[in-house]
C-alpha cells in the first residue's frame, strides 16, 4: 500500500501542489492533520481543486486553525491545545498522502516537532525542495533532521525552474533518490497538474 508523508524544506515551496499531484496519481486519500491559516482557502481546499479526487477522499483536518503561523503559535492564539492523541493516522482503504505543515522542524506544539510526528507515524517521507539558491543547505539540513529521527526518506522532489547542479548534488550528498522536478505551472489546474506530474515525477 502506498502511504506517504509530503513535507518541505520550508513553507510556500509548492508542497501542497505536489501533494495534490501525488494524491491524484495514486488515487489516494489526502489528509492535512494541522492547518494553520485558512484565508483565502486551506490546503485541503486547494487539493480538492487540483487532485481530481472524490470529495470523500479529502479528509478533514484534526486541527483547523485560523491564524497563519507555526502550528504551536496558531494553536495558542486560537486558544487550542494540540494533542498527539488526535493526530493518529486515519484508517482508510488504499493509498494515503499526509501533508505536513511548513518545514521538518516546525513546532506542532511546545514539545513536538513535525519531524518527531513523522517518526511517530512511521511512514516514508517525500521531501519537497526549491531549485533556487539556498536549497542545498535547506535540503541537506532537512535530510539530516529526518534521518537522525529514523525517518525513512522515499525521495526528494524538486519544484521550480530547472537547475541541473542543485538537482544533481543534493541527491548525491544526501544519499536520497530524486523523484524529478515539478515545474511551476501557469495555468495551474487539475488538468495541467496531472499532465505535468505524469511527465516529470517518478513515483517512489
């Protein structure tokens, strides 16, 4: 069974678009356990538009927070306490794509980091990375943080304009398979994402 966590080296790098493409390609259920910030829409709504999946396969968040901030801060400002008990993986038939919030060391609560949550779940992780300047450092640090917690890395997916050297050196130094590069899409819709994902991304 194909069950993956999609995370990123940073926020706003396109991991939600990648997660939508992956969920659509696998015919998977999609789950964003903690959504922080819902204006103009949350990631669940974006994936619903882009993945081409039945509505029943877009699962509700465990926590849907109004404040666009790190989950630990958004929860505090919204008067919510995030509990590990409510973050159990959903039991679904078939593939599952779980999307993290921000980067791998973003705090979920005062005592729990995203990478710790990934280790708790025990699913393989796909790391999404920019192709632009700075991505080597961000990517290798993220890989080290995940490996130090015993997290299995299914591969790295690049997002953005082609950069042959960054796309070569990060998988080599990080000892991680490259799943390819998803280009920026204009227009971005379910049809263009499905076509670009099939043409550019190798499923792990």
